[in-house]
C-alpha cells in the first residue's frame, strides 16, 4: 500500500488521520494525497416556482477558505519528508473521495465524518476509519478480523495484509449462527501464506451479533477490526445497518478496515 488518500478538513480529527497517513507512508515508502472538498451543490437552492439560484457570495467564500486551508496543509506537509499532493474537489464528499480513490491503495477517514460505511460501498479501495482522537502506527499489537466466510469479509482480509504484517496477535472471530461461507480455517491459511500467524475463535451469539462481536473485540484489546462492508439489500445479520453500523458509530470501537 503506497498510495494513501486522506480526507482533509478542519475537523479536530484531521490531525489524527494525517498523522496515521504519514506514519503508514513512512512504513510503506508511500505517497500521501490529501483531498480537500468544497461541495458547491450545497450552495444551490430551489425557489418556490421551481427555479434555482446560486448563493454566489457564500460559495465563493467557502472556495476561498478551502483554497487557503489547502495551502496550510501543503505547508505543513512540506517538512514531513513524505511525498504528497493536495487535491481540490467541488463534488459531494462520497463522490469526490470515490473518484480520487480509483488509484489509491487505502482511504483514511474519521468516525465522526459519517462517511466510512457509504464510502466503503462506493470506493474501489479499502477504507480505514479511525477513532477521532486515535492514530494507527505499525506494527500493531492486536487485531481482530470479523469473518463470516462471505466475499466482502474475504476482500477486507486480503486488503488488510499490509496492516497485519508483524502484528503481535491476530484473531479471526466468527459468530456461530450463519450456515455456509468459507470456514475460518481458510482465512487462517491465507494469512499464514503471508507470514501472519493467527488464531480462530468461534463466538456463541449472545443477544444480537454486533454486541457479541463487540464484546470479543473489546476483550481482546484490538487496535484494528477488519470487516466486510455490506449493502443494505443483503439478507444477513451482517448488514451495513447492523454490525457495520454498530462499529462505525460506537465510541469504544477500534480503528476499522472496511472493504466491499
């Protein structure tokens, strides 16, 4: 993973995800791209007669402020010793990030952005969702993988290999309630071929699946949870509106690596 895309904004969480991107870029000899987006559609309003008008002054001010912020970020990154570029966009955030991620190996956002789940479904790259005040430095001490044997979980596992390299403890967690799918042994075998030692643990469902999985992840002290991102139409308990959403909104959740 050498091409790292980061959402750039003025939120308090920006410093943490930029630190994470720089740390990962140094580990992987990579490149950081910061996308600063000004969604101009938000400055277009409809009148009662069906026409539209542009709040031109407000839009121009927002564009100017974000251009100035892009300059600040550029100045900050110039002394970090990591190759980088700053991108500007005027699209909606999901569209802007998904477009910029076409040649990215990893996209980094923060939990409070509320973009992680939808972005994982739209982008053709894995999405790292960080706690607002948390960063991610390698090697990890402990990581968990939510495994249900589906294609999404397998995709997330494949993308996670660079993040799991050298991790002190990797646990593949399965909530025992769903027939079919590839067994956890296949996940262990795949990881082993990449030099990653892991153990499998089957969890008996206690209440709903997200609470069962969350309790195991918390007890393990995982810094990262790897999981598939599922669309709303999938007839499974592992839904975007279920397990994925739980970890995207929980203040106690670790960093998430999502892939669809």
